[in-house]
């Protein structure tokens, strides 16, 4: 039973009770008949409330079961996501990082919790404008490949190939470091 239906039943029971109260005050000729009717109405109302309470308890138990199931599914998803060996990111369409797995955090040399909320373009070390233009071109329900130069925190730049899939709400990035060239193996002066 929905809470709205219960509310309607309670309002109806209160109206019937109010009607009986008015009748008692206006027609004292047959108090026994009126008392029997009031007791019957009260019994019906109490039974309806008991049934409604049982249904609410059942709905609450089901909601709690669903919450546990949802939490378990989320944990499974997170373990799969976090333990994926490839660097994997989920971003908003503007490249703001929503989720990053462990491999992505290691690649960026930044703690996972500090990656969340950062704009991925912050790690792009060459032509950020071109990178952002490419990101904006990724259409929903498509997959694109974007190659760019990335500078992890306190490390030398790397060439990265990203396979980016999009939906209406997010971009999903699988990153792969391209073999380092000789100029990428030397550590630049900071």
C-alpha cells in the first residue's frame, strides 16, 4: 500500500469519526446503536491501519534488501574497475575526472582520490586546446581514438593513445602508453 493511499484512508476514517461525533451530540435518542456503529468503524479503521503497517514493514524490508543488493553490485563493479590492469578513467564530457582506477592513478602519479574532480587536460603537456577540441568531438554512442602527450606529476611526458567511448553523461577512457621514444626516456629539468 502506498503512503498516499494510507493517508487517504486515515483522512477518511477521521471524517467518519467526526461525523459520528456530531451525530452523538445531535441525536442522543439511540446511543447504543450509535456506540455499536462507532465501535465497528473504529475496528475497521484499526484493521486498515494494521494492514497498512504490515505493508509498510514489507516495503521497508524489500527496500533494505535492494539497498544491500545495490551495495554488493557497486562493490563488484568497483573491484572490477579498480583492478583493471589498463589505466581507465570516467570523465564528464568536459574531461573532468569522475572516476579513476588504480592503474590510471599510477600512470598519472597521483592518488586516486586526488584525481577525482581534476580536468584531464591538466595532464596534457602539448596543445591542450587541440586535445579539448578532440574531446568535444567524441559523439555519444561512439568510440574514438585520441593520441596526446601527457605529463604525469613529477615524471617525464609520455605519448598516450586513449580509446574513448561516450554516452550522454560520460566519457570512458582506456589509456595505453605508446613505446617511449629516446627523447621521452631522458628526464627533463624541472
